[in-house]
């Protein structure tokens, strides 16, 4: 799992959010929503990475594909549920923060899937070398 990379990304994004807090708030961003979205994405991506690691360790190649789909769907549904709950509970709805969190979703997902694909390639090359 890319735990160190994800932790580093989470820390950098959190640092940027709180360092630029005044500038972000002046532009209409809700800093608490940005931080909460970043934290939620970090935690769900860790869970998704765990799915990928389990799928990559399985001998069945279809298990890895299913794990990537499961991890991505899990992240997507959790984030959709969080946005819907936020829209229903909190007024006024802060579009800027939500759109930024969706961009963070893309960043976390790209890193997660890229690492998962790298893991599978390494395992395939190890299997070829051992044969």
C-alpha cells in the first residue's frame, strides 16, 4: 500500500489549506470543508489501497480487476454520500470547496490506481523470473 505517499499527500494538502487559509476564505472557500474532504479522501483511499493489495496478492487475475473496481466504487459512493449529506444539512452550500474536493478525489484516485498497477506489474515480473 502507498501509505507513506498518501500520508505525505494528505499532510501537504492540509498544510496548504491551513497556510493559505485567509486567502482561501477571501475567495469564498470553506476551509473546514476542504480539510474534512481531504481527511475523508485520505481514509477512503487507504481502504481502497487495502482492497488493491488484497486483489494483487490473489493468484486469480480477475480478483485484481474486481478489487480496483470495488475500491473505486467505494470511494465514489462514499464521496457522493458525503456531498449529498453536506448539501442537505449545511446551508449555504459551498460550491468552491466541494469542487476542490472533487479535484482532490481525482488526485487520490490516480495515485491509488497507479500504485496498484505498479504492484501488479512487479508481481508479474517476479513470477516470470521465478519460472
